């Protein structure tokens, strides 16, 4: 069984396994979209999915939005389709539809069932954002971080990274609001149970945020954040060094 087949079946398997959780959706199983995805017919998949999101009886279903995100993500990685779509434009569309999908699935039912796809999408977005930060293209980095927080609203590390990009843009008020969201989410998150990618994102964002607080003269706030990060990051040399500095 191929990985593409596993990803393509996720939506359908979910419908069979968790019908009660999908009570806001129609009874349509979207076999047609699944088949187009498995067959790598992405242009047709986009066209058909867009028709579904434009229909009154299916526009509230999250599955077509998810398939649009998947289609554009695959196009962004396929050299054969770059004559029609540049990788950057295709990836931007993948993020756009992933955000729209999550608005239709606020409980994240399909998000959890399609975890492999979303891990790849996050990994690419966060990598691109880090590159933009290194190049001091902060507004571009912000767009990537903002998208991640919207389709994965429990990703506390992405919120910290978003706030830091806003600081670099001199949007301090906006950054403080984002940091407040991140702090509140951190207190609710079992950081020790995060998957490797989300733990790395938390490490990158959390350490950078603690350093920002220290530079801003708020060592006490930094110490509190480090205490909350410790269950996930204790033993990391950079974290431990900074932790000792604020204790």
C-alpha cells in the first residue's frame, strides 16, 4: 500500500469510523475526489473540488477544501506541473485552502486523520518561514507562521514564532497579543506529549521568545516560560544553558 493511498483514504475512513463527529457534513463520501488524488490528476481534482465548495449543499463540508490543499501541495512539489503553477504560487494556494479547510472543521477531525499530510505541510511552511526570517523578509515569514497557526491552532511554538516575526516588523501591539495567545496555550498544552516536529517548533519559538523577554528586562517572565517548557526541552543543551541563566 502506497503512502499516497493512505493519505487519500483518510477522509473516507474517517467517515466510516466517526460518523457522529461528522454530523455537520453531508453524507457524501467524496470517492470521486479521493480517486483523482490517488491517480495524481491534480488539475481535475482542483476543478471538481472548487465546484463542491461553490455548491450550497456541499460548501460547508471540509473535505473538498482539504483536497484542494492536498492538490496544490502536490503541485508545488511536482516539477512536471511548474509550467502552469510556480512552486511558490502553488504552495501559497495549499496554505490558503488548508486555512479555509480548518474553518470548516474547527474540531480538527480530518486534521488528525490526515496527520501525515499536515506534518509535511507544516514542515515546509516553517522551513520557508525560517528562510525568510534569515533573509529579513519578515512580512513573508509572518504569512507562513500565520497560516500554520490557523490550520493548526494548537501549535504553540508557531504562535511564538509568529509573534517574533511581528516584533521584527515593529508591530509590537500585535506581537504582544500573539504572545498572550501563545502563553495561554502553553499553559494548557502537555508539551511532553508533542510529536517531534511540534516539539522542535516549540523549542525554536520558545527559546527565542525567552531570549526576547530577557533582552526586554523581563527575566521573571522568561523564567516562568522556561518552567513550562522544561517538560519538553530539559536536556537540550541550548535550553538548559538559558534555563540556568534565568533561575
